[in-house]
């Protein structure tokens, strides 16, 4: 008799533990590989798995086996022209190189061990040891984010929530407590009765015996009258409404699109925004992104326009910050939303404008924001905007960070620096 | 029974499989296997799995239940990668030497492939596991699943108690020595998981007591016995290095000894499979070929079924010649299948040559002869005994002597009258595990001094150890925890010594 079993539905991912152990073991090498990939990758495919290669010798499992050298007799199939005693030059690739089945099973013959990380694993490595600064979750005023939580046992409630075990336990203890004195009296009387009955019969005793018997009956009756369960005993499971911390965040991408920003600079900015977006997405259930681009005036746009349409003209950064502030006030009250701002620019600004930017940031935006990061994508000298922002950073080191990016490979390290987990 | 039944009663005509169809094919194949050919098998447990699950099964090297270790993850990752890139296809089946015999079928297979796999695994391999003397002697089909469960639970408990890194490091060292954890002469006997657990507890205490005795430093008597001091330990060289370490390594904890034992046991379980690749695959291929042809004779399968089957059968037994880029040595399926077919031919239609080479076999009952061959040999002796000149001619075999001392390769024997015997001897040696693996044994332990251990490698035909040996030595040092020396000997001369001490590995040439 054969048993035929369909196993397709159970036991998937049986190797997950082993796979994870393998990744853990080569963490540092994989991390390097991931960092490499993050800085080299094109913008659109950052959210996919990554192929990683490790040197085979690093991960090999050594065993005792024969090395090259010595004499070896091998039988091969497919002889065409050889006869006994022929001498043929040793083929390139060393001794016994051709057709050694055993060796090719073990050694793979490759120098690199290649495999693919899943997207999840890739992002885990990418954002490892990073933390969102100021992760003080703001609370919502509205009722949508209330959550029911179990809050112990209470003595009042509706019948559907009766906790039977606790109710019966309460009943038992009440019955014990209420019957205590009566049972004690009963025991004493019964003892006295037993004593009297064992003594000689006399008039006084007979009267006392009758009296005792009556009292015993009464006590028993009263004991029986203690109710098995009383409303007083009932216990109910209690649930309370808890305000759920807001799990929503909004991310403002602010970018300079003036004539001085080339497509390459914008690409770099986009990669940075993308990293930020992926990172936030891992921390919040719901995320909205607002794109603001500006030259001399700012405009809220969609993603396509944000990254790809070209504009020319001068630069007034404060226009973007003003618009951002307006949007925050109108649509994203800071008690409901975790607000993140990221600004990318090449550092150009109308020189009178920089103090104004500083003012808007410190007075209006930063109090409402969780974190504002500024990246300057330029190989040139810093200008007024950078200097102004430096003051902001000095004033609000916990809520404001700035970094300079010169080439694409800087993006990921700078990102890591901006969001590095700081010792508490 | 009429050989060709004219009324066709096909089991199925399409390529889609279903569970009822699998059951019908299984019943039909079983009927032929048991009643016509008298194959003796364990009961079958046929499990249908997905590709992903097949990769899981690959990764755990065919153990249905395995303990956790990163190296299995590595195998899984590389299989998955190769499969997803289309660099390799997955096997159609995996079969476990257990009772009942578990066979995994891939859901992607067509009905024909499922029938092929059932014939191959459930009746071919299965009867091999049950009949071959090596499997009978060294493995216990009925207790292996139990033992693997015990092993996994035990190792998991160790991880909880001593931490994953500690256990993993130990397993690394054990795996490095897995091929040297095989008992070649003593027969292990079957026990259940519960028994195993109880015995493990006893073992733990008893073993520690024994070790303490061996390494005690307080002198037993005032006058130490001179003879005892000079006595060699071990009294004879030991080939089962893991066993020797399990019993004698001075500083291992009881749980560590138990893990050594587990790895050793599993190595032992797989040892017969490593020795019977050609026979096992050849036998299974021979039977799927025979059984499915019988199905066809009985008009149970269609012509289309046979064409699909023959196509995939031909691919399985294809032997590329040595000069093809994808040549990977002799294909065990091809050689094994050819040899079993040839035995049948020699029995049924012997030529003059066969009568000269195999006088006992020529003309005898073919079924009894192939069964005798399956039951009583391993690859090495099977080739030695049954490889006929006809096969050597068909494969156009030739031997090549590759001597590092000479500039050119020398062609030894070829498939001609003067070469057959030598060719057969060479091929037989090629399947001899003890010639393929370096001969390394525990030679001596310095009991009273620095507690160092000396191992000896005896070179075969001047073949040196690979460079990875020093890494293995580190693993040995990890287990022994005192100095480890590996001496390499050739023709009674010590050539070099690799030593692993606390300072690291050093190689000395003598």
C-alpha cells in the first residue's frame, strides 16, 4: 500500500532559518555589497532584490581532500584516436583538469559565490542601524485612531463580558467567608452534642441535647441559605479605548529647479528622496509625499513634473519654505502628522533671501517638524544658504541636519550619516 | 498472460496528473514490480511538493528533517539562484532511505514524468535500499526519521542553552571531518528516538567520568608503572576521527560530544549512498525502463506516453564524451543502466565473448542475477565483477595516467583485448572511496605530556593534501583544544608536518 500525500500547502520556507543564518554569518561582506549597490544603482530599481557575490574561499567549508600533484589514473569515455602508450600534452588548467567529476562537484570552480537577496533583506541591510530621529509619535485628536485594549477585570459591565473563572472564584471566596463563623459554631455544637450523648442520661442533658439539636438544624439551614453565586460576585472583562499614536507621516520633498540644477544633480536629489521615502515607509503605515519645486516661486507638483520638467530662472528658496509652511498649516496639522522635510539644492540662492529662509525654518517650520534634512549637491564652495543653515543646525541639532553631496556614491553614506542611530 | 493485449485500456491519455491518477499508476507499477518481478520494497510514501520545497529538500542534503546550520542556507541560496536564473533544472524526485520509503514528486512534472519517477524512486531505489548489503548493514530505514527528529531537537536545545554561535562553530568543525566520521567495520543497531534520548543521558555522565579518568592528573599510585607510561594511545591507529574525538577529546563538554556523535551518525547513514552511486542509479534506471515498458506491453499507456518517457530516459542516460565542454566524468546513470542491461543481455543472449568472460552468468536466470548483483556489491566491486568488454567498447573507455613528474599525460589502457582488465581495474579504483579520500588516521596522543595529538596521512601515489587541510586542522584544534600535528608520510618517510597550535598553523618540511 502506498500513501500519497499532498505536501504543497505546508512547510514552505523550511530553509528560511538556515538562509538567515547564512546571511548573519556573512553580514559584514553583504553589507558592503549592499552599500556598493545602493550607490551605483539606477534610480528606479532601488526597491528590488540585490545580487550579492562573496569570494568562494571565504565561505568554503574545508575538508581533507587531495590537492594537485602526484600520479592519478582516470578512466574517460569517448576515445577516438588514442592507443595505449600515447603521450599527449597536458591540457591547460593543470593536472587532471579535464573531466574530474568529483572536483567539480565540490569546488564549483568559480571564484565568486553569487546569490540574490530578496527586496526585504536588501532593505534590511540598507537601513540597518538607522533610526528616525525624534520619533515622538504625535497623538491624534480624532476618534478614528482609538483602539480597544484589554484593561483587566472589573465588577461592573455587560453580561456578554462576564469572566466566568474570576466570577466563580469570587463566589467561592464569598461563600467561604460568609459561612466561616457558622461552620465554627456548628462544629462546637456538634462536639458538645457528641459529648452529651456519650454521658449518662439526666434531665438537664436531655433538655440541652434537644436545644443543641435545634440550633444545629438552624445553623445548617443558614449555611445552606448562603447563595451559590451573587450579583456581587460577578466579574467582567474590561476594555478601554486607547488613543493610538499617529502612524502617518508626510514627507516634503523640496527641490531647486532653477537653471543651475542640471539633470545629473536632479537625479542625485531623486535618489536621496527615494532612499528617504523607502526608509520612512518602513517606519510608518501610511505615508504621503508632497513635492515642492521652486525657482523664484514655488509650486506643488506631482512626481513626474517634480523630477523631469525643466525650468530656468533665478532662485528664491524662501518661496518653497513659505509654501511648505502653508501646506503644513492647511493640510497637515502637526498633532496628527509626523512631518519630515528634505530639501535638495545646489546651494544657489538670492543672497538677501537666505536670512529669510533661516527665519521661516526656525520660527515656523521646525517647531512643527520631526526632522528636516538639507543636502547640497555641489562640488563648489558653500554660499550664503549653507551658512544660514549652519546657524539653524547649531540652534536645533536634534531636528535639523545638513550634508554635502558631490557625486552619486556619496548619497548613501550621507544618508546613513543623516539618519545614523545616535546613542540615546 | 498474453504479451500483447489487443484491447487498450489506457490509465490516462492527457499530460495532466491528478491524485487519483497517481494512485492508479502506482497500483499498476506496483503490480508489475511485485508480482511479475518480485521486487522487495518498503511501503511507499509519495509526497507531492512544489519547486520551492524541492529546493528546501536539496539544501538539507536529502534529510527530510534537518537541524539548522548556515551551510544548509548556503546550499539553498545557491540552488535557488541557479534555478531562478535557469542555470539548472531541479531533479524530478528525491527519495529517502526510510521505512516507509519517502519519495518527493515535483508538482511541475507531467503525468508521464510522475509515473517515471514512481517507477524509478518508489520501486527502483526503494528495492535497492531494502536489498543492498551496505544499506542493510549500515543504515536503519525504520529508525532514521526518529533519529533525525532527536538530532534536531537536541541541537535546538543546545542552541537555547549555549547560544547559536557556540553550537554553529562546533558543527562547522564536525562537518569538516564528516568524511572521517565513518565506522567501516562496526555495525550500528537500531533504536527509537525515546531510547536514544535516554541513552544519551546515560552516555553523557558515563562518558565524562571516563574522560576524567583518562586525563586525571593526580597519580594513582606512588610508583607509576613504566610500561603504562610508554604504552601507546590509541593502541592502534584510528580511522574514525570523529569517533575518536567524541570518546577521547580532553576538554569537550558532554553536549559537544553528543553533537559530534550526531554528525558522525548522519555521515554513517549517507556512507552507503556514497559507495553505491552507479549501482543505485543504475538499478533505479534499469527498473523504471523495464517497468514502464511492461506498462506499454500491457497496453496501459499510450504511444505518446512512451515517447515522452523515452525522450527523458535518453537524456538521463546520456554520456557526453571526454572532449565535450559539459563533460563531468562518467555519468553514473549511464554506466549503471548500461551494466544492468548488459547483465540481462549476457543472461539471455550470451555471445562467445560473454561465455569466456562470464561463464557463470551466461545463460542463467537474468532476474536472479541482477538481484544478486544489486544485493551483494558496491560500485567498486560491482565494476570489478560485472563490467563487460562490450560496455567498455560502447563507452569507448580509455585510461589516462596523469603523473605530475612527467611532462605529458600517458594513455594507459584502451578498449581493446589487452586493455580490458586494466581498464576495469582502473575504473573500479576510481569508485573506491578509500582511494579517493586521503588516508588520514589518528596515530598517537601524548597522554602525559602536552596532550597533543598526532595524525598521519599516508600518501597514495605521491598525491599531496589540498591547501584547505590547514583550515581543517584548525577545526581539529578547536575540538581537541591542544596542539594538533598532521604528519604526511610517503613510503615510510616523513615528508612534512602541519602543526596547529595556539599560535596558528605552521608547515614544516622534513
